[in-house]
C-alpha cells in the first residue's frame, strides 16, 4: 500500500487525507499494532529488569552479568540488519509470528537453563527477536500514514512504547524474581501480542529499504552526530542492562528497584519535547553539549546520594533519563543538518548500527567499572562517557560553523534505535523541510 492509499478494516475502506479527522482514521487501521506493541514493550521492560535481578540471585559475578546483558544489544543490532531480508522473503505477518513465538519460548528457557553461557545465548536470541518485531511493526505503521501525519504517528508510537517499558519493571512486584512466575508472565505477554496481529484484516504492506550510507561517510559528514549516537548507545545500554543490577547491589528492596527502573523511562519521556524545542531554536551543538554535561553532573550527584536517600536517588535517575535519552534524537537531528535530503533515510541504518554497538559495549564496560571500584563505578562510568561527549562537542564547535538556523531539519522525538523508527523520523524531518525552495550547502 502506498502512502496516502486508503486503509482497510474488516473490509471497510477508510480514506486517510487532510479532512475528516485523519489521525483517527489512521489509528482505526493501526490499533491492533499499537495494542500488540504495548504488550511486547511491557514484556521487554519486565524481562530486562528481571534478568538483572535473577543473575544476582543466581550468583553471577558482576562482570559476567554485564556480558550476559550485552547479548541483548548485540542480538538487537543483528536483528535490525537481517529482519528486512526475512520480511522481503516471507512477509510481515509470518516474520512477526515466528519472532514473537521464539521470544516467548526463550523467556521460559531462562528458568530451565541457568548458566551464564546459555543466558548470553538466549539474550542474543531475545535481542534479535525484539529487533525484528520492532522492524515489522514500525514498517507496517509507516505504510499506514501519509507524510503529513508521520510525526504524529511516531509520537503516539513513542508514548505507547515507553509507557510499556516504564510499566514493565513495576510488574516485578507481582511475584518473587527467584521463582518462575515472572518469566511465565513475560512469555504470556509476548504470546498475547500475536493475537491482534494474526487476526487483523489489514493487508501487509510492501517492504522497501533505502540505500544505506556507510559509517565512514556518516562520520565525514557529521562527526558529532555519529559520536553522539554511539555515546547514547553506551549510556542507554548501561542503564537499561545494568540498572537493576546496580540497584540490587545497592541494597534496594524489590519495590524500590522497580521504581528505580521505571523512573528512568518516565524521565526519558518528560524532557524530550522541551529539549527538542530548544535545539530547533538555538545552535543544536550547544544544546547537545549542555544536555550531555548536565547528564554527567547528575550521574556524579547520584553517586553522592546513593545509599543515603532513595527518593533523591529516584529523582536523579529520572532526571538522568530525561537528559540522556533525548541525546539520540539530538544526534539524529544534528546529523540531518549535515545531510542532503536524499541521504537522510539511508543514514538511519548507520546510526542504528552505531547505537547498537555502543549499547553492546555499555553493560560490559559498566560492569568492569563496578568490579574495579564498587557500585559507584556504575554512575562514574555514565558520567565519564557523557563528559567525553561534551568535550568532543566543544572541540567540534571550534572546527566547523553552526550553519543556518533557518535551513535545518526539525528535531523529531525518538527514543528507539530501530532502523525503521529512525527512518520514519528522517522522513518526518524531510516533510518538515518540504516547503523550503532549496537547501543551501552547510559549512
């Protein structure tokens, strides 16, 4: 189905155009996908926190736990690359069903095969499955929307996804992490996500991929954008993969650990819009520099209060998420500022690869820091990577001018590093530039 073509729900045609409350028409054709993804994100949010806790309960050393948790991000990067090839061969519905089924099975296998090697393998498989699920769902959503509504649909998807990821850790309170019930719940949630997808009357879209831009080309065009995407991966991979491990080692209760992880996601949503607005009005590099240096300071402050005041720590981890998570969108927008419109969508795969590489290294590096200097290594590592990005951003500002504020791509809120979601953001940025008669060369 081409952009702007009518959607179909149970045989009823709904035309998506600029009249007649078009966003409601889009949501009418995509509710099944949103419902399925809410369940998937809920299960993913629970599983990530649960495994960090269970690894500690099973006596895995911190360094080993870091390797286990890194497996997810390595699998995610692999799945992001390979899933489009699978979809092109067998179609969206079959790929979604196969990957959701495998993710459901793997969740249960964690209870049966409890060794670091098997868990690392299963985290690789889980990351691969979730990446594939996101690619299928997001490409399906992208096909259901016209250019002028793409940004709105992406925002709804972001809210649904982060709400699921933020709520997932709270489910830890439903049962003992040392037993099997929570793993069973993850399996049930992912399996339930299959039902609305398999019963939907909507036709699957044609799948198209853009011509990729190499990482080397991207770095030449936007060194700061590339570095920012990599650092975002390092930071986000660390807090998502090792946050529950850190909280448990700090001596927090199960309820406190669930609030700790949930606050991180809530904070990631809260500051996206104001930071984006600032970056559209001022030199994007100054905003990125300020945000990442503030994130470093917040991480240092969290180290100081850890073990003394849980509620202050909760506030700080929420603020850290609010500063760290928008860096991906900032890096994406800054990269777009340095690209020709024809290059933007193709650049998405390179940015996803870099973010995935950073996220894979993050848990391992943070675990090494925690092994070397204790629990404080968690936040010290986060402070170091954000400070390094800030220093690099200051250096880049001495090497290249800011360019024209009037001819930049707009900031698009995005917390996911899925290639399709990133491409959707690029397409939304292109739509925001569509009224410009030309795009002048940037310095």
